[in-house]
């Protein structure tokens, strides 16, 4: 089995902080000491029973409690299909509300990851409903590969929402998303400029040096200060670049996943970079 293979385990450990919250907290402490903030992702998605969705909710309540008690520089990121969106939207909203309520009570923040395009409308609608009650405690993710994203950003920024912008990690048809990487990249740069001009604190999530340089140039030209936004990257990806940004005084938050349900997350990381897949296959067949 691929999941029992040492090469797979080793590579999973590159992207996933551990099986348990304790291990994730250890990773967050280490990042905080190096001047980086974190967002904890208790791995899981597409659950098929209310019990699983409630267990995911409880894991997040525990993570928020630990972040608060231990004074960690961290917030949480979650997926709505992990809280039951595929089962019953009301169940999902109840679970999300308890998490956001708890985060809000301790000055925390909940980032709602964006999944495939079939979920975009429902995800934004739920985030908006929760923002109405807890405007400072929850924010959405927008994916630059979707044609609709410029309009979504304009509306969300007008509502005062803090957004994480990423390129997008799901396989989407060309009816909804730019099929060519160069168009996604061009849109990403355009959208970062919309975000940076909005005067709201956003997260710019990318490991792409071309995107990062475009942001730095735009900040220089428009006198945007280092504390006006944060860069965000994934745990285990481009640690060299992470260190450079922090050493130049830019804010950086790392997405730190933990837990046993790592498979879909791991597969997206492999799909993003064919070299990861070749590395894994080479090591599996070397044994
Ligand atoms: C903090 C954060 C949160 C995210 N949240 C979401 C979300 O909610 N929804 C969503 O759809 N997507 C999310 N993503 C994933 C994102 O959409 C992209 O798939 C991913 O970040 C790769 O795009 P890139 O901007 O790094 O650029 P790319 O052009 O894909 O990569 C640029 C460079 O980064 C490095 N790199 C990128 N990916 C990898 C990898 N897997 N392994 C090794 N090196 C790599 C390589 O050096 C590559 O040349 C998130 C990403 C980040 C950083």
C-alpha cells in the first residue's frame, strides 16, 4: 500500500506537520520563533456523516482553545465540506457558527478555504452570513483561476472582508476557469493590485517568485507598508523564500495542516508540481 511506504510517509511529513494537534502546535511554536505566523488546518474534507462533521467541528474548537491558552501566533483554516456542506447546509452552518463564535470570543480568526467551483457560491454565501454577526472573525479565499474572481473581490472588498488570494488548486473546466497558467498568473497579479488598493488587510498566498516580485514592486510604487497585508505560504514549500521575506520584514503566515486525513491535500500538492510526483515514484521503485 502506498500509504505504508516509507518514501510516501517521508514526503507527507514534508507537507503535513503531524498526526496530532500537539505536533502541529510544536510546528507553530517553531515558526513563531522564526517570526512567522500560522494558520492551522485540521485536515479533512467531503465528510459523509453528521458525526464526522461534528468531530471536525470539535477538533477546531480544541485548536482555537489551544491557540488562545498558549498565546500562539496562529488562526485556523477550514473547509466547508469538512463541516457537512455536502450533507446538509444547515448542519454545516451550525458547525461553522460554533467555531466562529469561539474564535470571536478569544480574538481569533477563521479562514474558510475555497474548494472546487461547485462550492463557490455556497461558500461565499455562508461566509457572508457569518460575517454579518462576526465581521472581524471570518474571511473567505478567492481563486485567481476563476473568471468570476475580480467581481467577487470587488463585492467582498466593498463589504470590508479580508480575503486570502490564491491561484486555485482544483481541476476546473474552461467554462469557469482560465485554462492557461499564464492567464491565471496575469489575473493573479491584477487581483493582488485590487486587494492592495482596497486598504483592507488581506493574505497574498503564493510561492511564485514572479507574483511576489510583482507585489513588492506594486508596494514600492504605491508606498504600501509592510504591515498592510501578509504573504501566505504552505508548510514545507519554498522555505528559502519564506526566510527571505521574513528577513526583509514582510509579514508571512504559513498554512500548517495536521491530522490523518492527509490524502487529498497531499495529492493536490503532488499535482501542483510534477517534480514531486517523480521524486515520490523514484523513491518508491528504488526499494
Ligand atoms: C496559504 C495558502 C492557502 C491556500 N488555500 C487554498 C484554497 O483555499 N483553495 C485553493 O484552491 N487553493 C489554495 N491554495 C493553493 C493554491 O491555489 C495553489 O495551488 C498553490 O499555492 C500553488 O500555486 P503558487 O501560487 O504557489 O504558484 P505556482 O506557479 O503553482 O508555483 C510557483 C512555485 O512554487 C513552488 N511550488 C508550488 N507548489 C508546490 C508544491 N506543491 N510543491 C513544491 N513546490 C511548489 C514551486 O517552486 C513553483 O515553481 C493555497 C495556497 C497557499 C499558499
